[in-house]
C-alpha cells in the first residue's frame, strides 16, 4: 500500500530550490510555504534534535487544546478554548516547518512520511469540532 504523499498538500517546486506549497484550504490554519536550499544543508544533530522535540511538544500541546475544545462545547469557555487551540495548532505547524527546513532532503522525506498524516488529522479534528458546534 502506498501512503498518501500529499497529506498536507505539500509538493516540491520544479525550481533548483526545493519548496513546498500549501493549498488555500490549509492557509487559514497557519501552514506556510517552506523553502530550503537545493544542497539540502542539514542543521547539526543537536539543533535538529531540538527542533524535533519542539515539534513534538507543540503537537502534544495542540492535541490537549483540541481536547479542551471538545470538553467545552456548549459552555462559556468554548470560544476561548477554540482560540487557544488555533494558536497551538499554528505553533505546531510552524515547529513542523522549522524542523523540515533544517533537514536534508532524505531526512525531510522520512519526517514527512512519519508526520504528515497526523498533522492533517490535527487540523481536521478542530474543523470537525467547530462544525459539530454549529
């Protein structure tokens, strides 16, 4: 079985610099265009490890915030929880991009295979909760 390669709608640009683009449906969630040099210069191992940990921490925080939104549906806290979840998702998406920016092409491809689906799910979970509230 082939894993979905474009789970976040990211694709390489045909130019000499590798780049990814974000379709309009993701733009509201803070996904941004990522660019790296064609040489695939990688950050040193410690910096890359730090960026991956920041991404994992941001992802965990975003998941907790989405749980808070789910728990607060119909309460006075709902709007505040939605705003916190959006901010947490935005932080997570930025950390995801920063980690990718620091990787060689091979590492980036592997990282995306491991994480694109869960990033898509993260954004969609909030969308589903917002639709359920209306």
